[in-house]
């Protein structure tokens, strides 16, 4: 739960986001444009934004955990790497956040530099799609380490042996950065399998049947090693949050503003690539496939009584890999009315979130 937020904290975060959006606005309108935020500007801005992300629900939760671990000098809830940072870094919560999310930001900047013909466009997509959730969970460092490993395997010009070894090392590192990483590693592995339109048609046709058995699947997940008592207790917060969010009209608006444009963009690309045979390199299709699988699972877990927090987690996880794919794909696409509408709806989703937080926690 978000603790009491001062109007100054809200204004700082909102103004910071708004400046980033204004600086990148032409990248949203045009597919080729020289204006925007460059690599170093992106690293500095996002690291600072993530360090002082006062509006995220886990900002205060992580601070409590940080203080508890710092005082007791023992590992509690967090993975050993994050606890080691707490022990070794100067005793300051903001320094710890800066190192964790700053590292993730540097890796993400390298990913965008490797994958996108227009780095500034990828940054603009990140600002409207992923920035709101990026500072919220520490698993983003594990996820981005996983994507970095895959990018090195797929995009590096080094020998295949070197690429495979470094990729495996990166995946191992990612695995130990969050208890839930094995699920995402498994999904990345599935995304490497070449898909066709029959897969997408059958997955949609089977959705109602699979949805019915999700409670059983979720119970099995919750008994695995990643779901320790601490994880389940944390997950309960997601369940409560998700139910509270969907229990009222305002929550349904919020979910619609975020999920509908993401769903439309993914299906727009799938139809063009897999049904209309538009040519896109396999290494980019992987991130489209992965985004589809994440969103599919997010909808499977949506509204389930024993596993609603998975829906929020998988929905949040869609955003970064989708920006990796769209950072390349939309560079080649004229900004049609459809694409602009989806991007504008995502901007509206961000503004709605800020307004809702102001209404619920500040005013």
C-alpha cells in the first residue's frame, strides 16, 4: 500500500515524467526524428526517476525492508544480492535504489542501442509504456539482465561459442536476481520456437478452457521454491491491490487504458507479420512472441481468486520487451492514425494514474 504522499513528492514525480514526455514528444508523432533523449540523458534521467519514485506502491515497502535488514544484518525476503548491496554500500536507502535501478537502466540503454535504429524512439516508448512500473519492482533488474543476455546472443558479432557462454552466464545471473525469474526464463525459451498463425489462432480458441484450470496451475506455482512464505505474503498485496482496483469503475478505466492499447499493438504486429507475411528478422520476432505470451498469461490470471497478483506481474513484465520490439518495428512504420491513437491512449493512461494517485493519496 502506498503511504501518505506529500503534494511536493507528487509534483516532483509528475513534473519529472512530464518533462521527459515533452522532450520525447516528436518521437511519438514521427517514426524518424532527431529530437529526443539520448543515451546518457536516458541513463541519468531514469536512474534519478527510479531512485526517487515516491509514488510507486513498493517504494515505502522496500524502505521498511531496507531498514530492517540494515539493522538486523540478516537476509530477509530480498535475494542475497540485494542484501549484500545493503551491507556493502553506504547506509542510505536512496543510494541502494540508485545502484539497483541505475544498473538496470545502463543495461537497458545498451539493449536499446543494440536493437533500435532510432534509440530516441525506444526511449519515448519506454517513457509512455514502462516508466510507471519500472521503479516498482526489483525483478526488473533480473528481467533486463535476461534480455541483455538474449540480445548478446542474437545481436553480437562475436563467435557463437563466446555468445553462448556469455548468454548462459547472463541467464544464471538473472535467475539469482529474483525468485520468480525461472518463469520468465522458461517463457523466453518458448519464445525462441518459431511460431506461425496456427499457434495464435489455437491459443485464442483454447483461452476459455485454459482459464478454467488456472486456479489449479496457480496452486502448483505457489508451492514451488520461488513462492516462499515471504513471497506469498507479498503476493497477497498484489491480490488485494488487484481486487480493489477492479472493484470500482475507476479501476476498470485504469486497466482498460493500459491493457487495450498494448493488446492492440501486439495484435497489429502479429497480424502483419504472421498473417500478412510482413518480413521481420527472427531476432525481433522473439520479443514479439515473448510479449504475446506474457500478455496472454496476464489475462489468464486476471480475476482469479488465488492468483490475481500474477496478472499484475505479467502485465508489468510485458512493457520492456514490447518496447524492444516496437523500438525497431515502428521505426519502419509510418505513424498511422491507429498507431498514434494507441500511443496517445498510453499517455492518457499515465496521466490517469497520476491523477488517481493525487486524488487517493494526496488530496
